[in-house]
C-alpha cells in the first residue's frame, strides 16, 4: 500500500463527515440570512394621500442578531476547515451555543412574544385598518437555521477527532511522495552552483 493510500485510509478520519458539517453550516447561514430578509409582521394603513398600504417589518429589524450570526457561521466554515484538536472542539461548542440561543429566541416568541411591533414612519394622519398580521416563514427559517447550527456544532464538538484537517494529507510527516520540482528553479540552482545544466539535458 502506498503512502498516499495509507493516509487516505487512516482509521477514524472521515472527509465525508467534514464536508457534511460544511454543508450544514452553509445551509444554516442561508436560512438565517433569508429569515432576516423576510417580513415578519405587518399591518394595513389608510394614508391621506396614497390610500391603503401595507407596512411591514423584516426579521433584520426585529432580530438584529440574525445577520451577524449568519456571517459568523460563514466564518465558522473556514475555521472548521483550518483548525483541529481542542481548538476545533471549542469552535463546535460556540456553534452549539449560537444555535441554542437562536432556538430559545423562537421558543420565547411562541410563549410570550419577544418583540414590540412599531410601524415604520407613515404620513401624518394614517390610521390602521387591520390588525397586526404575522408571517410564520420568518420564525420557521430562523428555527431551521438554529437546528442546523445545533447539529453541526454537536458533530464538530463530539467528532472533532474524526474530521481531517484541510491539507493535512499534503503535509503529513514521513510523506515520501516525489515533490514537483520547478524546472526553471532547478536550472538557476545549477547555474548558481557552477554547473552547466545543458550537459545534463544532453545525456
């Protein structure tokens, strides 16, 4: 068995598991970003100039942490690929905490409501003609993103030893594979040492 095959078949290492974590984090970031862009609550008003119009508030306004957590999740993907050992486990714990906090926000909203709706600025004299309506898509996207963060973080925390580090197979100690040599670099090294590189090429 070659050195390359031995490194790829090293017991306990699972590249598929690593890329599954990456996909989970990527999907979580997308869901949280989508949740921030969706209108969560709205209300219809009658304005003195433009008739009736609907005014709504997006998740980014009601839950300002959605966008920062989505961006942090994207950064976590690079960190998972680059780190290893205890540092990777700490990263997994932070992802679990982030998912848990977002999940708790959703639960609190269901139980007691955790936002106070205030309509955006409207022309003076506008009056509401309907009650406040809620869009379940926003909280559902947030919930799904929180669940994916919990799953991905738990995998990183509990299975960090099975996740290969990016590029580890190319820098493993004792790697005896032939290295690619730049021919131009080899030519200049020969000239610097006083040798005639054309003599070797003519052989």
